[in-house]
C-alpha cells in the first residue's frame, strides 16, 4: 500500500458516496496509511520514559510523565500539525518539501529555506530506516512475556519479517493495502480497551490532564526531567505524516480520524499504562503488554506485529513519494520509478531507495538488538525535522497568511521552543545511537546539494554558446544542409535560441528534418499543473516550433502524450514520424579553474553516469530516440 493510494483509487471507488460516507471511508483508509507510526508508539514510549535516567516510579512521578505525554500529543500533533500546519498547503499537498517549494525557492534564491527544507527531508530517510526496526522489534518483544523460551528468536524473526517486507515492495501492495485501514481500526479499538482495563485499576490517573503535573516533574527532577523529554518525544514520532500525507486524503479525513479515533485511543492507552504502574505493576519488560490478560497475549502480539508492519510500510512508501518529489524538483538524481498498479499514480516503487533502506534497517535491527536501544537513535531525526518545519511555518505565517511579526512570533515561537527542548534532550543520545539518523541525513543532504550544484553548472555551460534560431536557420540555408522528411524533437535545458543538441546533430549528421520542435520541460513548485497550462508552443521560424512543457512535482512527465496536444496549438508535426534527440553529457573538469571543486565534479559525474536515462524519465519510445554524446566541462 502506498501513501498515495487513496488519492485516486479511493476517490474513484467512492465517487458516488454521499459526502459524509465518503469522508468516513477516507478517514478509515487514512488510519492505515497516516497513523501507523504514531499509532504503534505506545508499544515502546512509556516503558522508555520510565527507564530513562533512573526515573522514579512513584505515583506523582508517573502522573508527571503521563501529563508530559498527553500535552506533547496535544500541542505538537493537535495544535501544531492538525490546526496550524495543515492549513498551509501547496495546492493541496503537504510535507516539508512541499512547504519549501511553496515558499518560492524556485522563484528566488532563498538558501536558508532550501537548507531547512532539504535537511528536514533528508532526516525523514533516517526515520524511514529506524521506524521499521524499532516497531517490529517492540511488537515481537511481547514474546519475552508470553513465551520466554522464544526470546533468542526475537531478533531473527524481526529480520525475517523486515526482509519479507522490503522484498514485496516491487510487486506493489494494492490488494492487501485495502485491509490496512480495518486492521488499524481494530488496533486502535484494542489499545483503547486495554487502556480502559488499566484505568479501572486506578481511575485517578486522569489527574494527569492537569499540565501542572508535567511542569512540576520537569522543574523538580533537574537533569533527569530534561533527559526524559527525549523519551517523551517518542509519543509523537509519526506526527509529521499527518501533514506530509495531507494531499493523499485531504485535511478533512485526517482530522476526523485523529480526533474521533487516534487521539482518544492513544490518551486512553497511555493513561492505562500509567495506572497499571501506579497500581504496583512491575516496570521491567514491556508495560504495554502487561495491560493484556495472559490468555489473549499471543493474539495481541500478532495484532501488534501486523500494526507495526503497516506502520513500516507507510514509512517506506513515504520515502518513495518524497524521493520522487525531490527528483522532480531537481534535488536528486533521476532514479527508476516503477508504477506498481494502474489504480493510482501514487502506487510506486523506487528500487534504489528500497534496497538501501533495507540494508540500513536490517543492520540497525541486528546491531541494536532491542527496541530500548533503538529508542536512543529514534527521536533525534524526527525532533530535528519538526524543528525545521516550525521554522518554515513561521515564514509561511508571515508571507502566506500575512500575520504580524508579533502574532507569527508568538505562535511559531511556542512550537520552536518546545521543538528545541525536545531536540536538545535528544542530542544527549548521540553517542547511544543518535548519530545514525544524523549520518544518514547528512549523506542524503550531500547527494541533494551536489546534484543540484552540478545540474546548475551544466545548464550554465549550455547557455554560454547559444545561437539565435533565425541565425542558425540562415546558416542551414547558406550551407545547403539537406532537409529530410519527418519531424525531429530536440529536448533541451535552454530557455531560448537553438539548443546545443541540434547544433551537434547537424555537425555530425549533416542533415536536418523538415519539421523541428524544440522542447523544454520544467517541473514547477506546485504538485499538479492544470491541463490548459501544461504546454506553451510558438513557431519561431518556418516549420520550427519551440515548446515549453510544465509539470508539477508530483506528476510524471510523459512527452508522447504531451505532443498529442500540440496540433491543437497549431503545430504542424507528424506524430507518426517523430525522432527524439537527447543529449548525453559526459561531465569533465574545467581547465580554467572556474568550475566546481574537483571532488564535487567527480561525485556529480558519478551520479550522472548512474542516473536514469532522460528518455526513460520522459517516457520516450526507445526505438524513436537518438542519443548524441557530448562533453561538458563544469
């Protein structure tokens, strides 16, 4: 199941439903896609809090910890993401990359915004590697209580499940994906019922709704109170998904699912775990599973494993979706993207990302061995992403909502203060594993930065030796270059004049087609482009047309389909006799010392050699493509 499934398949299947029925069914589907990560956090959050820094387990301390969890869920998830962030959409799409694009980074140079957006996106890859490992491990660790003899098999079983999960990605999961929503609904109902069982043993636990308990705990416990924030933060891992997946379901279904099912279920379960501890239950092992009667423990472990697999699936496909956005926006090398189903555009598979995530996830599972150990590595990536989102939200409040500096500063300042506290608390875990997502994010950010710099340098070199079209056509006539029947389509990066690939074609082949179309494709910083705005075309010389094709960053360019619309714009080309000409650059270093540093040029050249071919990226028919090699010194 991919993050985009419901954008098309659910919309089609629910087209005839009344609005309320459609909203409810989309909310059910969102349970299986959006809330898997945050919904499985009760498996490990409270036990991690109570195991932090010699955390006391007296009634006052436990109520303080519970109060911190409740108010963190409320302020971070409900207020920041549901009530604020989800109001800032880029043509319906959300997430940190969409927010970065919305703030105009393609229209003007805004290096700070670009850095915040890209590094925040890069951190999500770290989350994507850790979430499957910690989630599956935490579910299977219930076997330590149900069948202690199976304890040595927990890690091997987790590895097998994770390998299977990554292995099926290329086949698509549309068929089983329809079960994700109902399974997660069962999960949320189950954890709420278990929470009520725990609350029945100590109903006074709801005193923790008073935020003074949480504040008192932070103030009175000194360094321990600060350190515990890093563990408290685990309760909101996955909150970013509410915003990132907004374009796939719309804000309404996500808000309905959160307020009606997810939020109350999480609060009740955390309260149940706290009540159990206050009532005297031991805190060793997994507190979550102690809520369950012994006879139902194995079925609960099975359900928890299914829920964590769904949570992992959502994170993996979220990485696929974000990769495509980054490629379309020009921040990542072109990678092969496979459409796994005709039911929805969002059902995709990115092999390179899948296998890299698999290697890292399995390595983390084996290397850390326990969910408690992985918890140290988990929070830092998500907390830093949230901190960067808050910074971008402040800019959006000022520039999009036109709030006053005081109003924007007050709202965003609250979020930045809380996010900063969580991030600083998680920084103390760097030596314990927090370095892992930071290393992953730095590597991904480096790839993005170098690719963008290299691509910009290539484009700049292409613009240095341009010849105006009238001058070029006059030279063609003067030199009596033969004109052969048919249409040639030249793909170019240049915004004007004769494209270099056409010059090289004439130089090497000493002939030119009768009908010429120069095509430049641009991906803009909105997710979807209206069909009427897709193609602009003009005749710049007799039988020579120049076209500008525009796609949103969530769309897949398909040039042959695009050209079918060109005749309606007055372009007299024969669609049955087309040859596409694309340039294949071999990147080299400049001799004058004015180019990129050698190490950047070499890394970009390696990425360029291994990136998806332009003809595949634009869905060109392979038997109609002519590739012209050329050297470009950057």
